C-alpha cells in the first residue's frame, strides 16, 4: 500500500481506505503501511473516519479527544482531534482486580490516563459556538479511566494527526473507573500517575490537558456540530491523555492511580479476530 503524501480524490477511495482499516481491526491483523494515499487535511481524514464508522458493526457510545502536536496546529487549524468509542470496547474496572484489554500485536498500543465525562443531556442541534460553562452544563458525572489507544498501524502517530483521525482517532476502547465526587469543585486539582510493569512512566492531571478537560468537551461539541453528529445524553467523553501516551505490549500490566479517587489495574493481551 502506498504511503505517498497525496490526498485521495473521492469518496470511493475514502471508503476503500476505511475498509482496509476496519478489516484489519476485525481480523486483529497488523498493517505494514498506511492503506492508501495519506490524507493531508482533517476534512479528508474525517471523511475516512465517517466511512469507517458506517462499516463498523457496533454503535458509538462516546468519543475520545486527542491533542494535535504543536508543529501541526497552524497547518491544520485545530488543536484537538476526535475519534469514536464503540460499545463492545468499553470495559469496567473492578477495585483490586486487573482488567484485560486487547492490543494489536505488530500494531500500535498504549495506555492513557483519562478524565471521562458522562453527559446528562443531549447536545442541541444548530449551535456552532460553545463556552466552557455551557459545555459543563451538559455533564452528569466525571469518571476516571484509561483509554487503551490502539491501531493495526504501528506508525500511526509518526505519520501525523490526519492519519490518527482516519483510524478511529487511534482508539481501542475505554476502561471506566470510579466516579469523582464533587468533581465541579475539584476538577482543576485532580492529579494522576501511570505505571507500567512497576515503573512510573508519567504523572500529570487535569491541568496537563490544554485548557482543561472541559475545554476538550467544548471543542468536541463544535466538531460534532460540524459533522452533524450531536452528542447524546449518556455519551462518554474521554478528554485527553493526562499523563502522556505510554506504549505497551501484550503481556505487560499497567496501574493508573488517580490521587484521592482510586486506581485502575489493567493488562494488555493479544487481540483476537472478531467472529461476528
């Protein structure tokens, strides 16, 4: 497959790229190269993502936000990117018990500490601009969790944000931990750290996320308005990597500690092909 940095020309090619990604995901098969011409704009990348969503045999229950690296921000005109979260990939952590999550062997896999909003109200259609206060009014609860980032393409992050967007935003699910009591008054002070195989690999918190988790939600509301995909009550919104993106491979275990809230134990296991 080509890795040339030329944009695809039509919806048929977008659908073909999407089908190669979704096929690899369903078959738990790594991709050696980007499966087509690399998209050069976020608009082109989201067209591939939309095609992949239509092909995927599951329903969307939320979205992840990712930071666009500084060198790309001016070029793309955006600071964050979004990807869907599907129902069968959402796991619930049990206190003191390690949760297994699947990874693409030969692909990309990482764990990210996340602050996750669960919405209590639908996003009204037709509203283009959102303030942080207006975004906060849609939130029901705040949950701490882990995003298992993942893609069949090992070089997904190296190839840039448009490639990340085109493959579901490099998302492979969510692991939900406990709710945060009194989150509206505590949000700015929440901190966390991530461990892999007993070694601390990152520390951060809500303030690590540019302008905070609520600004991630604000940006997502604007993205979803442009895409005519309004958020719904009950949606889970993973607001960004609070301690960084930490590579992991099958067989390794991670512990993510949210100070004053709880911790999540998880272990990467080889992903298996889906049968239906």
